[in-house]
C-alpha cells in the first residue's frame, strides 16, 4: 500500500496569495547549545531564521576555494555543462551547480565539522547535500535575484516534504552592502507564503537565471518588510552564514567593481528526503536536487 | 570675433580611456566656513567630493514634497510629456524632469537658503538651476544606474565649460543601503575619466532610462574603487546631499518593497553657463539642460 503524504504547504494553485503557519520547528535540537553554537546563537537562529558567523574559515582556506573556482571555470569541457550557469547578457559564469561532485576540495567542505557540527545539531539529525552551488555574482553587471523562500521551490518542484533543511553559505569574497549581498527578512521563516499561479515543466533552466514562478506577491512582501525589516548579510571572506530553508531572501544587482562569490549548499535531514514534487511536475535533475 | 574656448576635458574621442587631472577647484570659497557649513564640512567636501547632511528639512516639508509628486504624477496630461520618464519595463514614473517649472513648491525649494547658502558659498558665486528632476526609484523593480561622472555628460552633451556646479539631493524617503541608494567613490572627483567611443544624436531619450554612452571603462572603475572605495549615502528623509559635478557615482537595483524618492537639482555658477556641446552634437532640450 502506497503511503500518501499530506501536503502541508500547497502553493501555485491559488488565485490569490495565502499565508500559512509553519507546521515544523525551526530548531530541532534537544540541547540549548553545543561546542559550535552558544545558547544565544541557537535562540537567534530560531527567532531570525539565520546566523552570520565571521572568522570560521582561514584566509588560506578561502584562497584555496577561490583558486578551485577559477580552475573549474577555466576547463572548457566543464563550462559547457548544464551545471554551469551564465549571466543572461554577458555569458560570464554566474553559478556552478554541484561543485562538490566536480571537486574533492568542495566535497570535503560539505562535510566540514565546523558546518555539520552546527547544522546537524540544529536539525537534530544526520544530513546530506540536497543542493550545492557556487554563486559568483560578477562585478559591474551582476544581476539581482528576486525575493523567494527556497523551501517553496524545493517543496513544489523537488518534493521536499517538511521544513528541516538549512542553507550554508561560505563567503569567498567581501560581502558588502553594495555588491549585491544576500538580504534576509528576519522572522519571515515562521510563515509560508503560498504563491499564485501554475508552473510549466522544465522552467528551471530559466529560473536559475531569473525567477518567474514561485515568486511571492508584492503585497505579502510589503507586509513582511513592515513586520520584519531587512538584514543585509554583510561579512568578510571566510564567514559562515546559516539560514533556514523558509526565510524570505533575495539580492540586488551589483554594479560595483567588487565581485561577490559564495559557496552555497543545503543540508537536509535524512528523515526529510525528497518524494514526488508537490506541484505535480516532473522532478528537476539531480544536480539541482539530489534524489539519490 | 568669436571666442574659442579650449576644451580642458575632452571625452568620447579616444580609442582607449584616459585620465586627466582636474583643472578646476572643488571649493571656490574664500572663507573657511559660513553660517551653514563648518570648517570640517568644507574640508570634507573638498576631499571627498560630497557631504551628507541629515535633518535639514522637517517631516512636514518632506510630506509636502511627496504629496506634490503624487499630485503631478496623477495628472494624465502631464505624465505623457517628455519630462516624465518611465521605468523600461513597467512604465511606472521613474523621474520627473524640471519639476520646478511645473510646481511652485519645487521652484521655491531650488531657491531655499539652506541649499543656496551652502552651494553659493562653496562655489563662491551666484548659481542657477542647470537641471532638476525627481528620481523615484520604485520598490520591487527599481533599476540600477551605472557609474558615471555627471560633468562628463554635461560637458560633452550640454556644453558645460568647467567644473563649477554642485548637485543637490533632498531625500523624500529613507535611503537605505538596500534600496538602491546613491553610491559615491569619495575622492574620485579629482580625476576626469575620458570615456571611449562616439555618441549618436538624440541618444538622451534612451540614456535617461539606461546609460550606454559616456560610461567609464571597467579598468578605470576598478582602479578608482581600489583607491577610494565606495560610500553608500544612507540617510533618513529630509537630508541634504551635496555632491561635486565630477564625483563618480551610481546606484544598484531595488528589489525591496521600500521605494526610494529624491529631489535632485544642479546649481551651476553663473560664470559657467553652457556653450556649444564639446562633443559636437546638437544641444539637449532645456528640460534636461537649461540654456535660457
């Protein structure tokens, strides 16, 4: 007999936007702190939906991560692959998907105890890499990324059942207020904004460049902004940003000469593995959402 | 006998970018301070090329300026005029040019002693309005404005002979780091970056929406950034930002719900009135560059 999972977080079916309560914990931990996280940090993560932790990685480590990116982006056979996403206008490499499958160095990073020791504690479980990528927003013409909850997409398009995943961002360059850094709405992770409209198959090819579906309506964003405000995740290279899968976030364009490059990967609880996409579309490929 | 003015600041003629020294003072004042500006402020303006002064206009004044904008933008016969610039994609009013000719309130503002008392002191002369506009960068899809020196354009396209003009910006909303606020490179005003390439006639119609000509090269911007860094002009409503005509500036996009609206006008020394454009093109219309 097939198990049928109830869809707690429907989206893209409504004519008008709907806000739903979050039915899952933010912090699953059974203790209030561990060797990697203070009690205050755990409380902050629960309340705001993110943590910005500077000085986690050394200058040498960051340099090695950057060199590895340059190396990968300079191999023509690799760059033509689907995992390499280019800027809409300039064809400069904007993202590399699944870099941990292309590089031992990045593979090791996704298992780093400084990250896993925090995430597995917060989720009170073993985790695996749901998605990984390097986001390289170039200087001068780096494009914006509109507001979204990652969970909305992962639930509808990939079949992630519940909110038990944390995004990990390792900064490889300065993240300044002016170079298109991550913006988050603290506290927004406690509500789920169901988005309006249907989603065509295979739209992921475009959405990795520019979001068009699973986009919250302007009125909801305005209400959320008035309640929560915006935090710009300014921090130096070598920082670790952890954020909940349902926190509302986005980024502006970058006309400054300062490129912004981050390693991003999502650790998902092994109890929260993907099922059939809740939006009914065919699943996206493994390099975007690990089903293995 | 016709006077021929030497062109101290040629641009858009070179195959490669050239940096020229500024041949004009930044501060023309004969005293070190006056009733509106401290000695430190005068020094800062000279050094950085701008001043950000909060609390110059009251809450009531700012409200009146905003209401006046809404009033003008709601008159259909006005909105279709060339003075009303719309966003490339959404047709929302992005700028109103020459608002001081449409509105007594704005007319009065361009003569406000809190502004003129500062600018005329710094330029040691009487001034007139060279250009005025209201920049209304909407929330959600406000577009970026690429790096440029205003003087480069005013010199080449409008025939402004020398650097003896100051831009005045009155903030009508919050200017935050995240809502596409003005970014300036402090100290960049002491060099003149001659831009590469020719400029077609009538290109102003497009350039008011999106800059394509008179754009500095990336290498020059990178060098300037490394020397000077970037200041984001964060400040509350009712602030006055004064900036030199040759300081390098621009702004990123605005995906936040917070619209950003400023009144902007340029006061030019009466000894620095426009002549024939140095780029050889036909002059732009009066609502962009006052020749009267």
